[in-house]
C-alpha cells in the first residue's frame, strides 16, 4: 500500500484534533473528485510497519481525540487497513 500523506494534528477533517491518514488508490473516478492524483495506487509514500507504528504511537498522544482514514479509497486497501485497525 502507498499513502499520500499523514497529518499528525488535523483539525480540518473532524470536529476534534485527529491524526489523519490519506491512502493512495481509488478506482471509482468520481465526478468532481478533488484528489485525482491520489487515485493512482502508485502515488505517494510506501506504507511500512515503521510508518504504521509511528502513526499508532502519534495517535495515542493526549492531544489527539481520534483518527481519520481518508483517500484515495480506504476500503480498497482492505488488508492494510484491517491490520492497522486491529493494532
């Protein structure tokens, strides 16, 4: 899996401070998509165990009230997302 970006202190995508993961890859090609570059499954950075561990560690910060998983399309990354959510 690849990801476009991680926002450690995101206040734009939830009514609280969250850590947000923007995954890469989407086959829907929705009309009006504002994130066309993230439709490619090859866009962005490589997701690794180290990146996943850093994401989890940061999301446990006392200032963070939750996580947001955005895309691309999160559910088209089912194996990786399932592993992340289990952890």
